[in-house]
């Protein structure tokens, strides 16, 4: 049996679960580890049985809990290399320095090295000394900069696996096909998962449905598609104009109208379930997203296909089983 469960969907956190009889994959980890586990239990899933985490892109609503979760469970995390690098940069932001500040830092470090060289030998420092050293640097950082955690690398993961968009790979008995989406991240992807003859696709965080995305989202049994905002609500809504521009752009988010136009004209109408996700809490209403998709899908006359579900931000959807 294949199961798909949306644990959270929206700008405050995204996570979904793809399970076959043998393999369980978490797609994105935008909740805290504690909240993720709570929701998995609500959905009847045991976190201890997870095999891997795959990441679509490095925005915090998709990765906020990934390090803690992967460490706690001792499982690998699959990224593209560019996404992994961007995620590490996000965890350890470097302070922008002026040239004068840089010179001052060089002088200070040289003086510290000199002081160390002058100090009497006390043998090799052990790991706890090194930890203390990196903690000791923390007070020197300016307010607002993330202080290093005591001796621990915040980006440390039990295992990192790289994949490339356009190159399918397998985790257990689930085939994973990552495809490029247009979004303002380092190397964002969507996924098609296939197991036991069932095909599931996840496509959120995309500015528009490119020809490549359209080609991927066919012959599916389940489609999780972004339906982020209602165009009028976004235009009249509270966001500053620069943010509105970003959301509306081709590397932003898919509107109800754009999702509907894909469902009407670009999609083969075969999926048993269409789940609308990543709905904006400020610029959308679930009824508007549903109505737009219903209208669009009415052209695909089929009694068994295209049941519409709405993924929510604050509670998991009941699992969809095949
Ligand atoms: Zn997102
Ligand atoms: Zn994003």
C-alpha cells in the first residue's frame, strides 16, 4: 500500500510523507522536530520508522527542523548540492565587514596567535577545549548575528546525499524523480515519486508552470499543487509592493488562477486526488482556491478522478491511501 500524508503546508512550514510498504520518506522538514513528531503521531505514523528526508529548497518554511530531526533519527538528508550549500550559509551567516574591520580582525588574530605561542606548553588541547574556544568567540560577535552553538556545527547531519534535478534515484523501493521548478531559491525542485505502480507528484513554490513542470505532472495518481494566492486579494492586500512583485513574479508563487489554468489546459485530468497546497494565510481563502480548481477541473469529466483536497497549515490531512 502507498500512503501520502501532508503534515503541514504553507509559509509557516511544509512537510509531507510518502510511504510504500517498505519505505518512508519525509519531503521537507519545515516544522520543529517536536511539532513534526506530534503531527506524525496524529496522522498515525511512527517517526522512528522514517528512512530519509528529501528537500525541495532551502527556504526556512521547508528546512527549519531538518538538522534536529535528521540527527535525532540518524537518517540521511537528500539535497541538491547547491541547496545544501545555501542551507549551510543560511545556518551560519557571515558578517559583512568593512576593510578597516577586517584589518582590525587580522591584527587581533595575529596577537592571539602570538600570545598562544608565548604561553607554556600544556599538551594537545582535547575536544572540550576546542569546544570552549569556539564558545569563547561568541561574545565578540555583534548583536543580531547568530552566535555559534557551543562547539557544535549547526549544519552537521548524520549523512548527506546529493541528487540532481532531472536525474531519478531510488530510496528503498520508492523511485524519486526530481525536476527543476522556477522559484527564488538556489536550486529548487519538485518531485514525482513512484512506488508499487502509484505515481505521486509534489509541486509547490513555483512562480509558473514551465513546459518541463507540465511534462512531469502527467499520468499521476495524486498531485499536490501550489495554489498560493488569489490575485485580487494579493493586489489589494497588506504586503508592501516589493513583496507583491516577488510573489507575482516567475520565481515567486503560483496563484489560484495560474494553478487553475494549468489544471484546465495543461493537465491530463487523470489523478484520483488533487491536493491544493501552500495557501497564503493573508492573500487567499480555501474556498477561493477550491472554487478556482473545481471550475478548471470540470472540463475533465470523470467521476473517479480529481477529488480536491485542501492542505492546511496547522493540522495534518488524513493520509491518502492507494
Ligand atoms: Zn515555501
Ligand atoms: Zn520557497
